[in-house]
């Protein structure tokens, strides 16, 4: 009589996949909205025990783009782009 180990259960799919993708895309288009949605998706996934790397990437990208935009606006680097620079 042979004894076999049961196959491991399949990896659980992320229940918040749509929210994660929306947050990731919005991280590039609208950083604040992308940051908020990515944080929500990350926390929901963490609550069910799923490690959501795409939501984490959305959080990081949105935060970096927000900081970069604040720095560029504060230094006036984008002023010439909008025609508000001095001649």
C-alpha cells in the first residue's frame, strides 16, 4: 500500500485584482487617486493573506511621482512649459 502526499492547494487568486489594476494605472495618470486606491487594495489583500506586489508598486510609483511633481513645481522647472515663465 503506497502512501502519497496530497498535492498542495493552488495559489489563491487576489480577490481585489480589479482594484489593484485600477490603482496601478491611476498611479501614472492621477497620482493622488492612484495612491489612495492602491493603499486600499493593498490593505484588503493583506487582510485576506495575499501578498499584493502590484498594489505595492502602485503605492511606490504614485508617491514618487507626487514628490517629484511637488519638487518640480516648487523649483519652477515647469514654469516655462505652461507659459508662465519670465522673459
